[in-house]
């Protein structure tokens, strides 16, 4: 029987990380327990209704309206957070002024603040008798709280920090030499920003948009207080899932969750492909 032996004067390659096989196995096991098993359960549970039952559940007008509210509101909020997030990141990285550190810290509040507390604060601000809601309604007749607009405001609140924190390090590392070169060639400040700065920020901006969108789609706590939760008007899909669970209709709740998972995956996949093409073109 042949035996495995190293050739004379030859040593086996050593692993860079001791115990790599063991740690990798433990990591994959935990990943399976925490991520893959719940996802498998989510993917299997709806089919207790059968194919026709799943299709009928997802085509209910209330479910379609909730999905439109969640995905449409998340898309609008993420898009709105892109220019404002870039502006905040620009101000923080390029200027020094009193209160800059305080502004930098405030931008992280959505990460640390409990979502229910954020929802209560936003409702108090934008309610018809709130500090911001009352003057906005008096001047424009536009109600924010308890309408789809309130949903977008809450989703914008949670999506904005992702754009800021994704674009900020790219801006810090962006050399000023290219901007100075554009200026010496006769480019105006606006032309420099549009043709030099923004193309360099495009991949990071898409990443920030995707992260903000993904966070906003599944947002629950900060939305239910300000949304009004009116079926067919301002009801979000996560709330409808909770309603189905309270009715012990677990298969229907899982069907809505599976639809959200599939739609989110498609959107993030498209954004990832777009980002890679932009990076290749920029390189």
C-alpha cells in the first residue's frame, strides 16, 4: 500500500491561519443555522398553500398595495438620500466649521436609535399639530403624518446614513490633484464636480443606495407610528406580515416574506452588476 510521504528536502505548504479548516467549518455551521435554515423554512412554508394558493395570496389587492408601498417608498427614500447624502459627506470631509463633529455624530443616530423611538419622534414632529407638520400643512395644505408621505419620510430617515457613510471614505481618499488639473484646463467648478468627482463616487453611491434601499424595504418600527397603517393606502408589507401572523395564517405571511426576499434579491443583484460595470469603466 502506498504511503503518503514528503519528498526528501521538500516541506508541505503551511497554512497562513492556524486551524483554518476548523474555524471555517464552525463559521459555515453557524451561517447555516442562523441564515440558511431560516431562509429554507421561509422558502418551504408558503407551499403548504399550493402553487395556486401562493399566487392567490400574492395577487390580493391588499398584498399588492402593501408591496408597492414598501418597495416604492424605499426606492423614493433611497433616491432622495443620494444627493442629500453626497452633500452631507462633502460638507463633512471638505470643510471645517464649528459643530462639524456634532453633525457627524447626528448622522449616526438612525444606527443607534431604537426604531420605535425614531417612529415616535418623527410622528411628534410631522403630526398635524407637530413642530414641522403644522407649518407644512398650513403653508402647503400637505399632510405628512398618517399618509404615504410619512412612510417615505421615515424610510428616508433610516436610509440616509448608509449613503453618507458609504460615500464619505471615498471622498476622503479622492485626490485633489484631479480637481486642480481640471481647473487649470479651464473647467468650472460645476463641470469639475459633474465630470470628475461624481463619476469617481458613482460605485460607492450605488452601494449606498442599495444598502439604504435594502434597509428601508424591511423597516417596521419607525414606520408604523407615522404611516397611519391604512390598508390599500399607507400599509407596508412588514406590517401586513405581522397581521397575517396574528391571524395564525403562517403560510400566507411566509409567502409575502418570500416575495419580498425575491424582489430585494433581484434589485440588489441588478445594482451589483451596474456597480461592477461602472468600476470597470472607471478603471
